[in-house]
């Protein structure tokens, strides 16, 4: 696998930091997750599976790792972390500001131990700037970034709502993992390690479909687009009602092909022939009117027939599914989107497979999310600690073994 010779030490918690380790692990890296004696923050009892505490998100975002439980508040625990880092290629942490320094795990300390180390630090707002020392998490950043102002139709009562995907965490993890892989290429050229400083805030604002470019270049402040896009809230680009349910339609009125197909489906040669609608600009000028006409046709069509007709005509459309309906799609089954992973506590868990893809060296899920301290003894032994030393660390509570 591409990163099979890469060693990662991850001190991540919740989503952003752990997901970096997960992606590198999917690509073959040996990822050691270092956790405090009581486990990282995301080891929470959200549900129960076979009578055992179960957090589906933790299982998903901590696959392909080994767990070493160390008390980094104690000097001997920090020494063991330094021994790990000395042999590592990548170190990942997303602690709040100041924590790494208190634990002797900051970039300056660890890069002095290993000059080729790629040090990944994810925070809410980055290491510099007026907000650098503020704690930041996904929900804070979703609201501060302006993202939640684009959700809904802008007319509903009540407070703005967050996305039910932790998008700031996820975007930051992708950004950090990509940066880490690029930094490893530099190490391969003999040019040394470096720090990766990624913020949730910048990762999210980069991925808002150019919303900030509307403001910085045009002076526009994008508003909530509802079911459509904030850039064209008057053009149907989302869910609409059919005779027996909802379907999602991308009514791209600026496309001549899609416009012609819609006129044929609605049996409206008069619209197709209208002089104003011969150009995309003319159609977009009447986007609200044309979307309303299309929806009047759609609401008379059974959902199954509508989706079939629209796709056959080249108009992007699909059923609107809940999570259960989406999980049962034949297409996801054909793409092997879910994988069963053996687990020492639950017997087996089903995880959404990695989204990463390579044709010749495919990423894969090879390990379950580790039980806290499951691999402590093995990892310490790999550092060269003899059995007596490991036993002493465990007996003293510096390390924990599941």
C-alpha cells in the first residue's frame, strides 16, 4: 500500500484529528493512537450494541489504528511519547491551544527529537491571528464562518441550524491529510520535516462554493438559498414535490440541452420557441417563473416515473431518500460501500468504507477501531522496552492495557 512504510503517532480527539490518522491508515500507514488512561473524548456511550457501550462515529473515524494508552501528564508518559516520535514519520494532534506545550508535545520539542517529522496541528482558528487561542470546534466554526446563514430559506423562525455532518472537521481532516502526504514527499527528497497548520475555519470557508468570492469580488453577501443554491435561489436545484413524494431535480436553465428536454417533457413547444428563452440569460431572468411551471408539471407525475423520464431525457433527477433508504440502494451494494469488520467487543461492526480510491494499491479497512489501550504492550515492546519495563509502566498507571 502507498503508505505501508509510514509510521503515524496520533493524539487526536473527536473527529478532525482522528480522521487524519484514519485516512493515512486507510492508505497503509501504521497508526498508533495515543490516548489518556480514561480514553479520548469521543469514547462516549451514545448507544449500546450487544449490551456494550457503542459510539458509531468513534468506530468509523478510528479504524485502522492501534491504541496505546499513556498518561502524558506524567513525565514517564511523555518520555514514552518522545520515544514513539523518534521513530515516527507523522505526528497528529488537535488539542486546544496550549495543551501540546504543557505536554512537551509541541512542534519545537518534537521536531528537535526528529528533524524529519511531519507535525500536523489542527485547531479551530489556526496558530496565528486574534482568535488563535480561542477554543474552536465544528459547531462554533459552522456558525462563525457564515455557513449556517446559507442554510434554510432565511424565513423560518428560530435560530440558524448547523449541518448534520461535521463539515468543518471533515474538510480540515482532508486538508491536513493531503498536506501531510505532500510533506512526506519533501522528506523523501531529504529536505526535512515541517509543520502542517490547518484550521477548521479556513477549511470550511474554502469549501462554500465561492460564497466568499461573491463578497470579496462583487460585494454581495450571499443569503440562504433554501432548497436551491445561494447563487440562484430562484432556480430549482433541489427537492420538489411529485404526485406521491419528493424528488430532487437539477433544473439547469442555463443549459440549452436541459431546457430543450424540459420543454419536450412538459409538452410546451411554445416555451421552446419563445424568443426570450433562446438564450441562457433570458431563461435565467425568468428562472422563478420557469421553475414554477416545471413544478406544476412535476406534481402530476408519480415519483418513479418522473425520475425515469427526467434521467432518460438528460435532466439530472433522483429520489429523495432517508438514511435507511440510501443504505439499501442497490448501487451502494454494487460499489461495496459498506464493509464488515471483526471486532473483539462487538463480534463485528459494519462501517462505511473509505472514500479514498487507488486502482493498483486500493486503500482498505484492515483494523477495527481499537479498544482503549488494546495495543499498549505491543507498541511499547516495539520501542525496545523489555517486559519488566512494560510491566512497571502498566503497574504504575503510566500506561494502560485493555
